C-alpha cells in the first residue's frame, strides 16, 4: 500500500469533530424544527440579504417563502412551468437557484433531458411575492448548479467533452456570455480522464476566486477576476491524473459512486480564508451482495494563500444501515459556511450545525434527523442567532422525501424555556455517533478527548505521507 493510500485510509476512519454541544448530550437543550411549509418538488434553497425570504428551486419552477417568523414560514409565491407557452419552453428539472441582490436565477434542467430546454431564467424579485421574469438565456448544455455574484452568472457547462465553467454578464437585466474555462484549457492531459469522472458539479465565487467541484479530479481554484481570461490557481483532490486514466466503463461507473474523490459541493467562509468541500458518495453492491464504498463527508481547507491549500479537518457522514442509493443514505449534500458556523445537510442523515471558528477543530453543536419524513438537500443561515432554513428534497429516483418541504430551525440548540408556544419535541432526533458504534452522543469531556486523539492521529498520518 502506498503512503497516499495509508493517508486516505486514515482519514476515512477519523472524524475530526467534537460533538460537545449536541442537544442529545444535554437533555435540557433542543434542536428541532420551529416550523415548516410544503413546497412540491423542493430542492435547493437560498436566502435574501435581510434573512426574511427564502427562495426554493422546485423542479418545475420555484417558490418564495416568508421566513421572518421562524415559527410560521409562509408561502409567498410560486412560479410553475416557466415558458411552457413559449417556443423556448418548457424549462424543467430546476434544481438550483441563486440570488444576487434583488435578482434571482433559476437554472436547469439539472441533467440531460431530451424533452426540456436548457437555460437560465432571470427574475426580478424586488417584490418576493410577485417575481417577474426578465429574460431567458438558452444554453446547449444542462445546468446542474450555478452561482450569481456581483452581476455575473457562473454555470456548470457539462457538454460531455471539456465540461467548462461558463460565465455570463447579467448587466442591464440581460445575459451575455463573457468567458469560459475548463481543466483541459490548463492542461489538456486531463482529457485522458473520461468525461464521466470529471463533470463540473458545483461552482462558488467569492471576491474573484472561483471554487469548481470537478468530481473525481478534485476541486479547482480559478481566478475569475478577469472573466474573459480565467486562470488556474490551485487544485485539491484525492487522485493523481494517472490514477483515473484508462478505466473501463464498469470501473469508471463504480468509481463515480464511491469515495475517494466525488467532489460535489464547495463553499467559502465569510473572509475567504477557508474552503469547504463536500463529497457525495454511496456504497455499491457487487454480484455477491458485498458492499464497497460509503457516504462522503466534508473537508475544510485553509486557503489564506489560495495557491497553497492545506487540509485542516474532515467531518464524517453520520452512519446508516444502508448507504447505497436504494437505502436511507447519509452522504454530505449542500451546505453553507457563515458567521463561524457550518450549516450542513446529509440527506436522510439530517441537518447539522458545527462551530468552525477554529476550522481545524470543528465542533458539532446541533443535529436533527427524521429519515422517515425528511431528506435534506441544503441548510442555510437566514438570521444569525435566530433562524436557519433547510430544504427537504422530494424525488423518486432515488427515493427521497415523499413531500418537498422547507423547514425553519433556531440557530442552534435552545432551552425548554426558549421553545416557542406550540412547538413540542417531534419524532426526529439527534441521532447517534457517526462511527457505527450506536452509542449516545458524547458530552464535553468525552468528545474533547476523542477530538484530541483524532488530531494526533491525523498529524501522524500527514507526517508519514510527506516523508
């Protein structure tokens, strides 16, 4: 076994996370939904600048939700089947939306669909109760995810070849392409890796730096301050190019599903010194019923020097009896880093909050799951100290929640006295440790000791890998 493999095996067995603040460790503290509202087809959710309105991509459209009262979210508006009456339509499988001021983009289809048109819907949401369609920009590729920042739109341009980042200018309420970039434009040797192993799954942009989640070939940092001439900055990933070259169809199909690799989602913290990378992965069964792989977690990197990222910590996914796509899988999905906290979603594994003020020592402070009801797609801070929103996704392939829904939570555990009137402890729970032990969540002393052991083992593994 090569030293890189030793390092990978060690990381998989460590969760560099304390669970000191979990409500299950402190029975007088509760983390549970304060409210919810049904949104058919719910997928991604984002929140407006003032934290009072959430926008939910919802398959055949989107919804706006008033979350100003954490205990009573209210549906404001829905826009379903956009462009169905136009030659450009229909547009569907709208799984992602992004907000820039009072302008909203909704993009799709998330995957190739012969009966749907690809593109970007741009809306004026200055009145969230009455969204107004401004324009539609048609693309030649499906759009799984997008970013909207500082008047520019960034698209996952998966064309099955170079799978580029595509950049649009949104000036004057129009959309015009102004740039594109792919790893092949940096080093065409990456073309030797099959396109199915290097789709662009997500893009995030902060202060002219883009983070691009390119699945098994890792997460790429790219300078997009000049959108006409994006330039490579750095890459973090689990594989060298040579390790992914020449895989046959069956091997590539399996590799796409299981860790390592699987860079799925990325997010910067507020001052762009930390990058979070989520890995979406599952277990797969061979012909004998034996399982390989498992759920992916979230890695945190120091990018104070973007050209030299350094991994700080890794957060493991919660345990599940069946982490294949046919089970109630608990792999990482979308998340947000904000105000020194990590707000995360884990499908049937629930939603969590970690304190990441010291990103090398993430501390889980809250966790709620109810896998028979909810399969979480994202979690977002609405108002610091007050409100978190989390969308539960409705889907049948794979089977997710039966009903799409937007939940509202407090921003961390609350005491009995702080529970709003009419809010009682629900059927959901804080779950168990993510180490398959089935033991209750540890308190301050136990978790702190476990954290120290994990960091020491991690440091030893890093030293060995670098020798």
